[in-house]
C-alpha cells in the first residue's frame, strides 16, 4: 500500500458518506502539468477522484492535460481545441483562413491582435456550448480557474470553481517590475482578462481555493463573498516525491523551481544571494528547474555577479529526473514574493530535502514554522536568503532534522488523497445547493477548510 493510501484510508469505491459515485466534468483551459501549477492540479486531482470511484472527464485545451493512470476506470480526457495561438515554434501566429470554425475563433484572434490574452474567455465559451450539448451527463462541473463569461448561466449541472489565487496579484507584481511605460502598457493589455475574471468570480455560487491566504486575497481582490469560499489544501505526490538514501547529495547544490521571466518567483533575489554565499562557500551552485530568459533582470544579475558557471537551468525533464534532482540537493529554496500555495515547497519537503523559503503569500501555511520544518526568511531579501543558505549548507544535522520534519508535515497535511476527499465533499454540497461542505463532526470554523481528514 502506498504512503498516501496508508494515511488516507481506502481509495476505491464511493466516498465515506456512502453516496453514489459522481460524474464530474473538470474544465481546464491550460492543462499541461509542465506549464504550471494548474496543470499539476488537474493531473493529480483527477487521478485521486477516480481512485475514490468517481467518473472524471477532464475537458481541456492546448497544451492538453496529461492524465495519470490512463487505464484507471472512470478517468477520461476530452480535447476541446483552441486555435493554439501561442504554440511553439510560432507563438502569436496568424491562423490560416481554413482554420476558422466560428465566431469564437474570430474573437480569439482579435483579442490576441490587440495585445490581450483570449484563452480564458474563449475556452469558457466553447466549454459552455460543449456542456449544454451534453446536458444530463454530469452531476457537477468543476472549473479550474478559467473564470470566463461562458461559465455564467446554465451549464446543465452545478458549478464549483477553483481559484488558486487572484491573477491580479501577478498583474501587480509584473507592473512593478516593468522597466518602461511601453512595457507597463503591454502588461495592462495582456492582463485585461482579469477584469472578466473579477466580474465572473463575484457571481460564482461555490469557490474552492487552496489556502487561507488565497481565500483572503480572493475576498480582497475579487470581491467574492466569504461564505462562498472554501479551502481545500492540495499537496505533493508523496509516493513519487519521497526520500531515497541511494541518491547521493551533491555538495553545495541548491535547487529551485522558477521561470526567470516571472517576477513573483523572486529568482533575481536568489541569484544575488548565491553571489554572497559563494564568497564563503565556493562550492555553492544553483540548479533552476524552469525556463531561462536570455534577457531581463535575472540574466542581468547572472552577468553582473559572474555566476554563469554556477547556475544551471533545466527544462523538459521527467518526473523521476526531477525527483532525483531535488533529492541530490543539500537545500531546496522557494524565494517567491508570493505563492497561492507552493507545490514546489511541498514536493521538496516530501523528499526529505531541507527547505529554505520566504514568507510570501501562503508559503508559511505549507512550509510550517521557522526552525521546525523549514528555515523562513522575508521575501525580496537577498541577505536573508544568503544567511539561510549558508546556515543550511554548513550544518548537516540541521539539514537532516528539517528534512525529516518536513516530510512528516506533508504526510500529515498535504496529500492529493486528502485533496480529493475534501473536493468531493464540496461537489456534494454544490449539488445539494449549499455553499459549504457537509459537516464532518467538527465545529464550524471562521474559515471553512476541508481536507478529507475526517475519514
């Protein structure tokens, strides 16, 4: 039996409440797990819901979702294609005339031509048409942060919407990082879809989010009424992300997951911190799992501090290669300015690799107390990051203690089995016309949080 199965109980058959299995439509406008956290969410949640005995049909656009256990009964992928205007190697392409199918395609192209990002709106319109044509086939529709106009109105089944965190946070940080007025104007055009998401979010009957911090951000930024928002923590794949003593630590290795062109990930501050660390520990080096930008603040910082040979970017590796990379590190680092949850933190902790993380957004909810399950520092503080790195790199006993405690924290609180159980509770509540999940023997809380731990 797997680690998640042992801590969560049986994973097949109907939910613990004895109700019949549900027929779930899980929508995701961008579902590839290699493109970000939304794809990871769909991949793991769909698998665990199917293992609980539910029928899960993932309906997604390019880059298409990747589903685990393709032979698992009740798990299916339906492709709902866009024009795929941002695909490699020809992003921002102009489609040929025979590619246009209807007015939604024309809207997608027109929005791109004006500098906007059309996919949330156009996917939602296609999804509504698809769902209405299949009325009666689903018990519940679960939207993964599309928040498009097409989701308003009758979809043929109750709607539950996941908002990982408001994209307005990304917009603010990107604007703050924009060096020129032209760049700021471009950022505003690109994020124009957030106005739609704000309008739609306010009208949603049931919102699911992944942390208490995200819940408060949704209230503050999107104006969603607090009684409509429930928290279901997500987690790590604790079978895959697990300790393996046979993988040797590489002296001085620091691993982080970040795209160099995303300001809120805080990679620039970690690069500056590495320069400080190498003055005392020349073996220190950084492996970044993510895309390298050829220009921009991160590239400039690498050149400024002469770190070209001390920083490596890796992309396109398998899950197994990623896990072994994290295991080989003496320190895993999450330098983000903000996170709605932080899967990289949970995954690193699950491998038993000691974690240095900032206190940005919901990271403390995941990483736990400073000095007990991680080392925690202020966001945007290279000096604090450097001090934490030097402390961990120089203290094997501290690394071992934090690594073991971090693994135990993830097993106890943040697994996909628990996430699926809590999500299924909210589905049943939505079907019953309620805003909160059914009671499970606990007193009501100010912030409803459902993790499936009552099983």
